[in-house]
């Protein structure tokens, strides 16, 4: 039988990983030259912060006295370099996806179970996007579309 303490512990582990992923993405945002990729990585880091916040709320509902999960800290100048942080973030996103999938069945709360399912799929997608960025593929290249042709007053092209 799965105990409440075990579920609280597993959610705590997911929170720790989300917070580490947030820090890695912030560090990785220093690597790309394309400002859209920099902004994209910062947005992903913000999403990780939101995931950890929501998971913390669910954890507190299960166990009011559960201790807070601290953010990871690196000694000054000792953290991963931006390129290495990008690769670590990709690997962590892949692990997190699997961890979310395995945690789905632990939750009795249907909202928590649905949230874990959504996060599993999201981290699968995130791992693919981070792989593209790490491999030097511009994930925004399909957005560079030429402007549409001018249209005259009747809706026909010149």
C-alpha cells in the first residue's frame, strides 16, 4: 500500500527537480545567440517555477507540516557553463517526464493526477525543443516567413 508520506516524498522530489531545471534553464539562456531562444529559455524557466509552485500547493494539501523544498545553489563561479547547463536541462527534462508518468498512478486527487499527466507530456516536448537548441537547430526558423503581398482595395492581389 502506498502511504501518504511516500506520495509527499515523491512530490517533494518532483519539486526539487523542477527547481533544478529552472536554474539550469536560466543558466542555459546565456548560451544562444538568437534573442528569441534566450527569451524562450527564460520562459521555460518561469514555467518550471510555476510547476514547482503548483506541486508545492498539492503537497501542502496532503501534509501541512511538510518542509519547504529549497532552491539549488551553486557556489559562486562553480555552476555549469551555459552550454553544459543546456545539455543537463535537456537530460533532466527527459527524466522528469518519466518521473511524472510513474507518479500519475500515485495520486488519488484527480486534479493532481491530470496535472502530472500534462507535465509528463510537456516535459517530453520540452526535451525535444532543448535537444534542437543544443544541436544548433534554430527552432524559430519556420517563423521567418516573408510578408504577404500587398492587396488592392477589392481583395485581389496585384
